[in-house]
C-alpha cells in the first residue's frame, strides 16, 4: 500500500525540492521522508503563511510520486 508524506515549504527557491531536468528530488532536505519513502509513495509540498508571495498556507506547491529508491 502506498504512503502519503507531506510537509510545509516556507519558500521555494528550486533547491529542495529540485524540480529541474525532468525529475523532482529531495536530495538535500527532509531526511526522515527520504529514509522512509518507497517506490510508489507520494510526497506533497504545501505552501506557508510566510511565503514571499504571501499567505499560501494549505496550497499544494508540488506533488510527486517516488519512482526510485
């Protein structure tokens, strides 16, 4: 059975998660998610009240399915 992981992104500068070059990666953030997530799981990043573009709390910034482990 697939798992769903989520976390709040205070601001999105493209470093973590890194959505470039055809893959979205968590290479430098969220070690607990990286340890537990398996192929087929989903990870959702949500916005923050403190976002530079304003209050986007509860908004989905990205969603990705784990394809490799």
